[in-house]
C-alpha cells in the first residue's frame, strides 16, 4: 500500500531483500525477511518496522500490521522524520478504519495532520488530504470533501504521482456523483481507471480504483457496467494474493447476483467474502454478513437469516434495511420501525439515505403510519428527481404505489404498473415480482379479480424462479409449511446434509454456522424425530421425503 514517493528510500543494506520481496508481491517472504533483518541503526529499525507492517497488511494480519506500524510511527517521530511519521499515521487511520475503530482512526488522522502540515509538497500529504476528504464525504460535508479531493489532485499532478492522481480522481468522482453530477463523476472514475488498465499504478491504488468504480456503478444503478467490472476485478484480485481485494470483490458480486435473482449463488459469494474479510476488513465483513442475512430472508429461511444478522451485529454492524425487513417478516413491526428509522438516520449522504427510504416507507405502512411513509417518499422523490437514475425512479414508483394503495387511491394501479415495468427493464426479478404482487392488490381493490389473478400468477412465477419461497407462499396465501415432528426449516436443512453424509464441521461450513450451533440443531433433531444416531436421522429424512438435491 506504499506510495512510490512516500516511503523509505531503497538501499543496498539489510532491508534490500525485504524491499525486493515487496516489489515482486511476495508478501510472506517480505514478512519473514523484515522480521529477521539485522538492522544497524535507529533509522533502519524504523524502516524495518514500516516494511514489516506493509507485508503483514497484504497478508491480512491486520493486528500485527497495526502493532508494527505504530512502532514505526514512534521511531520516525523520535528521529524527527515528520514525513514518514505522517505517512504512518495516515496508514494507521486506514488500518483502524478497516478494523471498525473510528475514534482511534480519527486520532491518527489528526496526528497525521500535525506531522505533515509543514511539509505539504509530498505524496504523504496528498494521502492525508484524501483521507480527510473521505471522512468529510462520509459525514455529508460534500463541499469540504470536494475541496480536499481537488487539492490532492492538484498536488498529485504537480509532483507528479500517478497513484495519488488516480486515487484523487476516484475520490472526487464519488463526491461528484453524490452531488448529482453523475456524468462528471463517472468521467473522473473513467480517467482514474485508465491508470489502472495501463498498469501504471501500485497494487493498493489499483484495487481501490477498481472497487470505487464498481461502487459508483452500483450507486447510480448501472449494474450492467458494475457486473462487467466486478468480473474483471475479481480476475485481477485472484491473480494477486492481496489481503482484502478478492473478498471485497465478492461483496460486490453478491450484491449483483442478489439483484439479478441468483439468490443461492449470491449467498455463497457473500458467505465466502465474510470468511475472507473477517480479519482484515471488518466493515466489509459486516456488509457481507448483512447480505447473507437479507438473501436468506428473501429465500424464506428466516431462522438462518436471524443467525446471519446476529453475527452481523456481533462484528459491529449497525441498523440496516435487511434487518428491518426481517423483523417485519417475523411480525415484529415496532422493532422493524425502530431499526428502519435508525438506519435512515445513520446515513449522512442522499444516495445512502435513498437506498433505505423505501424500507422505512414499507415498514411505516405496515405499522399504520402513513405520515412517516409519506415523509420517506417525499425525500426519496427529491433525490430521485435530482439524480435521475433508473434505479431510483423504480424505487420511487414502488414506494409511491405502496402509499397510494394503503390510502385506497385509485392512482395506485397505474403507479405500480409503471414500477413493475421499470424493474422489469432493469432486470431485477425480486423487485418486479413484489411490484406485480402490489399491482394484483390494486386490481383486486378496483374489482378486477381476473387481472389480479394474472398479476399474482406472474409474481409467483418470478418468486419461484429465483427461489423466494416465502414470498411465493405469501402471494398464494399459504404462509405455513407443514414439516414433520415440529422440525423447523433450519433443522430440515441440517437433516438433509446429515443424510448427504456430511460431518458437523462440513455442515457448519455449508450453512455458515458455528459447529456449536450445528450440534445444538442435531440434538434437537434427534429429540424431535426420536432417533439417536445419524443413520437413524438419515433413514427418517428419506422416509419423510425431506431429501432434495443440494444447492
């Protein structure tokens, strides 16, 4: 993650093998060499610690990286090397942010500012500006964020530094998109991407630009472009043994797969991303768990969704739309309302809020609070008008139609038909099926039972196509699935895997559970079906036709 002109100067001394290993991306060899290097001075020891931290970061050993980087900062600070101390402080902001420690990260950013304020014509100062811009962007201070990103871009071009220039372009591009300047923002990201595809960037800047472009495509609803770049980035990431990028790419891929209706594949990608990121990128690991939970909710496995969201909260996840919708599906409407309200409040930027406002409106209507739903719709409509993206238009149409339907407004039918067509054009089957369900309700309200039946049939076909079993049952009015011996859906899933000959550890990996949870399920299953062995459980599964092909 070192900037070309922001780190230690190469030499032929004891650290040369470490630098050579880092240059060829052999992180394991670099870490071993850094720890064994026979340094001869305090300055070399500071460099050794910094190089050790870099190698540990790329290997995903974030705690070891932080320990070494903090020691390097102290060593540079004691030597009076303010530039390198400042760069260490910038990286420590990055490390602690990845570890979901925002207060500690903020402290390091302030230290970086003090170290670098008097030395502003260097890449480390540009890195500081970009982290300050990211912080301001996250807080909704878009004008300040833009000023900082532009200052970093000007500096990058003066130095020059291609890594810093590309990162500044991607930062400015994301801010411009948030400001509603979508074409200019995507133009900045395209320019940043040119540096990456030309091979002119270091690995950290390359990964950051790739991920930023994909995130921007998702923000503006350009999922076709996002899918193309996700596949390209995944190939790049898997060809390089980097700590976080393959996992981050999987989070993006899971989102795209979920959106396209490939729910089971999306669940597998999100679960694997969580495993890959849990030690190196806590926020994205939490995001992957939230995706797992929401996908399981859509698949109708509410018990498994609950388990995923419990783990999401254990790793520091806050309120999220998926959890609110799970609580709604569980009939816990007041809890759902509290979560959805907190979720919207936690988002500082318009696009972030627009992503969860439809959830708040849906939950508010379930709670009978049409006023809250109306306020959510008004804000969503304002953002949709300003951003003018197809995704936001479809979300606004669906949300407006829901509210009109709840009020008995005859205009609901046309609004919801528009929503269903918008989702169909975007290739989002779950949302299209949901809109078709609402269309059917509007048609029934208008007294057109034949048309309502056709709409419900279309919704069921789409839900069945993507495996959204619970939603399909709800449309058909069959919310209960009869299972033998009082088994739950999750217990049946465990029983099927037992019948497939899997061990507890293998079942835990397949279902993304702990082995302790699998053992508890197994004990409950044995008690309910009256057996004491796995062979007996397997026989029971076949006898009661519970075995089906594995996902």
